[in-house]
């Protein structure tokens, strides 16, 4: 009985695709040409993809571009999807690779979108100029937080794209190294070693700032 139900479910869809279908069924429908099934997958993971892209690049503009490119790549390659991994892992792997490519292209220069110019012609970093609108804002605490965020961002810029992505996925996304390895199509041990190098570089950079102060 279950086989006949699955076969029926995989026939080309003329009407709306039920939202209750699981990812595997939606993937098989999409592989048979159902754009509605793929749209269901997009709606299911679009916010997670956008948040991840923004977290890894630190740029809303880049995150939007990567969001669009990731799902476009997934759409054109859905026929090559294999059930060894989940759609979640697959789309996140695409996002991670796109983010690393974007970070590599920006490694040698500072982000233009993060720089503004005041009336006196001075260059200012947006992250240092964004006010805290919370009613209970403490000016001294706000200053310290902005300074810390600035130093962390500068420290992250010292990492290679892969080191940065591994560090972000582990410490800011809270993913286990096994999952990080899967997303980057590498082993858990390799991810662990990459994280070790990233952490060592960050500690060294931040320690240098501490002694310099």
C-alpha cells in the first residue's frame, strides 16, 4: 500500500502541493518538474538560509545575493540531489561555499558598504556609528559593546574564509563539528583542526590588542 501511495504522490502535479509533504517527497516531485514542490522547499528554509548568509558575510546586501544564488543553484541541480544527505544540509553547504567565495573576493579590501563619510569628510565605520535605541541604553556600556564588536569583526577579517566560516558555524550558529564538517564537505577532524587554527589566530590578535592598550 505504501508503495502505491508514494508512486501516486510522485506523479506530475497539476494542483497545489500539500504543505504537509516531507522533504523527500517534495524533492522527488521537484525532480519530476514540479516548481510548486521546489517553492515549498524554499519557503521551508528561506529564513534559515538568509540568516546564515548574513551571519557568515556580515553584509545584508551580500546575504540577499547569496540567498538568491543558493536557491537558484539548488533549483538547477535538484536532479543531481542524492538522498545521502538532507535538503537542509545540501542547501546550507551551497550557502557556505558561496559565502567562502564571497569572502575570498573581499579579503584584500575593506567593505565599501560599511563605510560612510561625515560632513567633515572623515571616514566612519557604520558599526561604530549605529546608535542603540533601547530605552535603557547605558552610553558607557554601549561604547564598550561597539568597541568589542569592532575588534571582533577586525579579528574575524584576519582569518581565511574557511576558518571564518568554521568559527562562525561553531560558535555563533552553535553547530557541532560533525555537522560543520558535513556542511563543508569535509571530515569532523578537519573541521576541528580548522577551528583550532581560527581560535589560535583570534586569541593572538585580541591578546595583542590587550597588551597594546
